[in-house]
């Protein structure tokens, strides 16, 4: 029968259509709510293949992976010291109760997700403002950073559960000074560096002077000591020489006096510039007066 | 040959059955199931059969194509994640793979070993900074300009796909928050100088903790600090401080060099002083000994003939003295008149003589040119005469 092939084919097609209208898959990354005529019938949280009544049942998908809420522009908060800071934070959240989520946010402008974002943002900013106002910049940047983030997370999570959302993390991405405060910080940093530079230079000068002074002190000491030792040596030499002379000359003091005087006369009168006025009657001229040495 | 011929379908040779014949057999069987009651022996109209055959062929082709769509290739650095009706089933290794085609199964291929880099504070190279990202507050409320590069790989394809919506952005966020937290806990000087290794390790640990908390399936393989410096506005002051440190060292070195010059020199001078003194001492003693010895020897000779020796010595001395000096013999006893001696003139003459004739203590003849002056030549003649004698 020619109807048989076509029947088979048509039958297959109809089967496929019916199947596609009564089966649906839930992906690992999604949760699903099944509606019948506007009312929620069931919620599917495990992935797999499920049945529904074709035509009457409506299926809505929700991405339940962790999402990031990131504020585009940093918010300005004031710290305990009345200093303004720019804070950029992000929130890690996900849908955990799709039914609650849908019910709370189905009427939000821009859709459920947008609604969730707005609400989370408000909550987080509100509590950030509060926490920052209680603390100094140093606490916020360093000491109590973790504590603040954990507090944020708890508060946000508490609120978020009401709309079927879990907040996993609220983290401070950036905490920065405003422009005005930055400028004054730069001024302070510059001044502090200048102080360090001056200190270094002064220290260097002082240390150098110390070394130089030490060098000169050592020089004086070395030379003085050497002078002392030299004088001692010279004195020793002189003393010994004197002793030698004395020992030798003591043997015949009179002859020494004679001998030494002769030498003295020799040395004293040795140039034409030395003038002697002599008497012819002296002993020296004895034989000048006469061959026998007599006469005047 | 009719359809119900028993030889239908048999061939003379053992070639592969052709498609047409296969199709006809298939059709026959279908007819047997669906149209057997209606008298399967009755041949169909050629038109209907043709349409049926064409449609069937199309369906088989579609079926094959559909099955073939289940093929996929997983490259060496990749892994394939297979979902059945949306549910995770397995992770496949590299190589050619097949899964039951959609909508039954689907596969997503993820690059796991490929290293990706997240840049914080700059793009592409360190010169093109992103100041919003790179300027951070330190523990001592200073501002630092710091840039990081983070390298990461996917360690778990399953986690990577199913837990986070925007994994790449998550890495960047985690990096920024971790870096800022670590920088915020340390002082500026530490960050600029000794702290690099510790900072990088802290950042890596913190980032990994955050990423694991979100079960991203990502592993941070390496964190490097690309650049860390004071912000532009204060660069000059910072550079000067560094230079000041260098100046300090330089001054110390210069002073040390001075020290190393002065002290050894002083030691040298000291040594010289002592050596000179020693030399003096030795020579004075030696002189004394020499003189003493000479004297002793003369005394020995003198004691053998004292009177004669005495006279001899005396006369030698007188000769030498009178030879070398100017003399005037005046007889005072002869007259009581006042004697005028032009001593100035005498001194002058003798003075110039003395200047030109250097005195020799041992009465050796004067050497050197003798200029023209009558008195002097007379003197010279006389002294030479005396020498000749």
C-alpha cells in the first residue's frame, strides 16, 4: 500500500513532535520551574530528562551558577577620620531557591536578574557605608579588611536569602583615595623621602668626617711616637759617643786639651778673612829674630 | 524478473550488494509488515514506490548524519565534558571521540593545559599602564604603583564549566582583590625592596584560596610582580633618596681612601725618622770610636817623645793658621806712638781674597782661576814661594 511508507514517516514525525513537547532537559548549570496554567507545579534542581504535559505546562530556566555583581563605578564612602575613600567591590552570588527567586523578582523592571542585582547592590553599599564609617583608613586597608568583607557577606546573605539568593562573597576590589586626598598623600610621601635623603647625606658626611679625623689622629700618634723613639736613639748614640770620647780623652786630659786646641785654632783661622795681629816677641817668632833664638 | 522470483536478490558474483537492491529488500519487508494483509504479492504502482523509496532514502541519510554529529575531537591540551540530557556524565581524554548525538548527549571541549595570563595594572607591556588598577594603598597609607602578571590553567574541566558563569572575569577579580589585600597589609619600603618574593607567594596563596572557594576549577600556576615603584608624582623624590644612599656610601669610601693614604704615609715617615735616628746613632758612635782610636794612637806616640811631638804639632798648626789667614806683625814695645792700621781696607782686600780663594784647612795650594789684582798676586806668589820651600 502506498500509504504504508508515508504512514510510517508521518507516524515518526508525530512521535517526535509529541516527544519534544512533553520532554525537557535540565542542564547541570540550571534549575527549572514547571508552570501549569500560571501556577508553579514543581521545581527541578537535578540535571536530567523530565516529563511535562504538552501544551499546558510551561518551563522556565534559571542559571544557578555563581555570578558576579560588579559595580561599574567606585562608590565614595567616608571613614571614621572623615576621610573620603573610593571603594570598588564585587559580590559573588547565586540563585539557590528558584521558586523564591522567581516569586520575589518576577515583577522587577529589567527582569529578575536585574532586580536581584539592584537589591544586592543596595544592601551591600548600605552596609559598606556603615562599616567604613566606623573605621579608619588603616583598618579598612589592612587590619580589618577581612573582617569587613565577612560582615558584608553575612549581612548581604541574610537579606539575599529572602529572595532565594545565596551570597558567597563580598570582596573589596579597590580602596583608593580621592584625588584631593591623593595629592596630599603624595606631598607627604615626597616630604618624607626628602627627609630620608637628607638624613642619609648627613650620616654620610658624619661618618666620613669620623674616618678622616681618625686618620689624622693616627697619623699624629704614629709620627709623635716615631719622633720620640728617634730622639731616644739619637740620645743613646750621643751618650755612647760621649762615653767613648771621655774614656779615650781621660787617659791624658792635658794632651787632649793641647791637641784639641790646636785643631780649634786651625779651624778658626783658615781664610784670608781672618785677621791676626801678632807680636814679634812671641815664642813662635823666636828664630825670626835671630838664628840662635835670642834677641828681641 | 518479478518481485516474488526466488532468484531475486541473488547475484552471479560475490560483489557488495548495491543500495538499490538493499532498499528494495527493506521495502519488501516493510510491505510484508504493513501491507501483507492487503495482498503483498500485488505489485505497487511505480510512482508510489518511487516516492516512498526517495523519502526512505532521505530518512536514512538524515539518520546517518544525525549519528555522525556525535563525533568530536579532543586535542592534546583539552578535555571533553559530556552531558547526557543536561546531566554530567564523564570527562574524556584527548583523541577522537563520539557521543550520542543531541538531544541525547552533548560535549563541550575545554582547554585545560593552555596557560592563560591575567594582567593587572598594565596591558601587553609594562609601559602601557592602567593607573586605576596599578595604584594601591599600602599599610602605612602610602600609594604604590605596582603591576602583576598572573598565569593560570584549568585543573578541573567539570568545575570550570558548571560552577561559575564568568570564570575568566572571576580570575581577574580574584587577582585584584588578593593583590590589593596583600599590598594593603605591607609597608611601602618592604614592597619596594626586600618583600618581592614573599608578596608574590602571599598573593598566589590568597588567590588560590578565593578561586577554590568558588570552585572555579582553576589553578594559579604563577604570579610575577612585573614592576613596583613609587607613583609618577613622587618618583623624583624617591630617586633622590636612593641617590642619597649612594652618596653616603661614596662619602664613606672617599674618607676611607683618605685614611688609607694618610696612615701608611705616616707610617712611612715614622719609619724614616727612626731609620735616620738609627743612622745618626751609628755614625756618631762610629765617629767617636774613630776619633777615640786616633787620639789613643797619637797619645801612644806622644808619650814616647812628648817634647818633640808637642813642638812639632804646635809648629804645624801655626804654619797652617798663619798661611791661611791675614796677619799683621806689630812691635808695640818699639814706639809709644799711635799706630794707625787701615783695618777696613785690609779686611776688604782679604775679604775679596777669601771669596775668590776657598780656604783649605790642610794648606793645599788654591785651585781655580786667579783674577788680576796686584796685592793678591803678590800674596799668591809669596804663598807659592813658601810652598816651594
